[in-house]
């Protein structure tokens, strides 16, 4: 009896390992941890669906209760947990990229402006000079979206809901004020920052967000009026011209 | 030792959990395969995750009640 259960488990174990190994094989070398977790989670999804359907609807009457219980435990706890962890890790990692910001079209003007070499906005300057090497939006907006504390999660959920239900108004605006700490994380304590008199004089106001960095160093992005050119027909024309930088 | 079908007391609950888990697993697979976007996050995290959670919860209820019936808990 036990050897039969054992054989079954060995079979699923080997099948699971083989499928994840096969998936990993197809990727580039130097696979990052996130990709591994993601691959394992995909294997868990496939395996879980197979195990659950086969166990409950096909072989249930033919296997022992013990075998059934183990298979159900595996399919209802272990594999779903793996899938959930994988999906969460994938989401947290992927949403850091500029590409994922661009997935929502309301972000188009911000993304285009960021990557436009003629733009002089604060975000574009950080981009073209490579001051921020990657995940540009995320680096300045760390407290935003699905990252960070509870408040940020709530905001992220609210934005998501507004987006998919289409119940927002353009131009979109920043609720509350931009937290200066996002800038200070990189700039605080650097000689270039510390030597500026305005920064020293306003130190307390800047740290308590009473004065915003962008009041002197803005605009961070195109103004609502300027954003229009990155949308609609005019934008399509711009993008389709021969020397388009986009 | 009998076969699994003889143990029918919680059969409906387990079957519900299985169906929920299959749906939940398929939903979370969407984000895993297609990457993060407004719709995939919606399907996987807002729909798939709660469904999977419910499946796991149902299963735990069955296990705890089963152990109680057997006088272990």
C-alpha cells in the first residue's frame, strides 16, 4: 500500500521537477531569482490543476483514502501557496519597470516625456543623463502603487479600480503632495545638495513636506496642458513622422 | 482501508474547494504567464488570490472538522 503511494508521489515529484527544469532551460542563462520563482509557480499551476482534476474527478474511486488525502493536501495547500507566492513576487518585481507603468495608457504622456531627448522636465533629465539607471518611475515614486506601506497599497488598489472601471477624469492629478523623502533618499547628504543655501535654510520645511522640491526644480512632468500632445491623433501623427524619436 | 469515495461526509465541501482551487490556480496563472498589467493583476490578484484563499480555507475547515470527528482535536 505505502509503496504505491510513494510511487505516485515520486511520479508527481519527477513530473513537477522535469516541467520546471524544462521551462528554466528555455530561458536565458543567468536566470534571476524572480524568474525561478515565477517558473516554479507556473509549474505549480499546471501541476495543481492536473492533480486536482484527476484526483477528484477521475481516479477518486480507485485510490485509497490515504492517497486521496495526500493528493488533495498537495493540490489544495502546497501548490496554491506556491502559485500565490509566485504571482505576488512577479507582480511586485514587474511593476517596478517603466514598461509596466506604460501598461496603463494614462501614463503614456509621462513615459513618452521621460524618454524624449528634447524634454527638459525633471524626470526626463534624470532619464537621459542616466542619473537613475533603471525603473525610473518606481525610483521617484516608491511610495506609490502596490509597493510600500498599507496606504500605498490602498492607493494602488484605488488607482487600479479607477483605471479598469474607467471612472477617472483626465488630466489625472496627484492626490495630496509628493513626498520629498523620495528625492532625499538619493540626494540627502551629497555635497552638491548640502552646499546649496536654499536647501539649508529650508531644511525643516523640506523634510516636513511643507515646501516641495518641485516648487523650485519642477516641473517633474509635462503640465496637464502639455500632456495633450502625447495623446490622441496629434500624438499618432508625431509618432509616425519619419524622424520620430519615439 | 477503503477507497476515497467511501468517505463521503465532507465530499461536497472538498469538491467545492477543488473546483475553487482549479479556478483560482488558472487565474493566478494569467499574471505568471503574461506579466503584470492592469488586467492581469486584476484577474490574478483581485480575483484569483481570494478564490484560492477561499479554497484553502474550505479545506482547512474540512480537516479540522474531520479531526474533531475522530476525537483527535
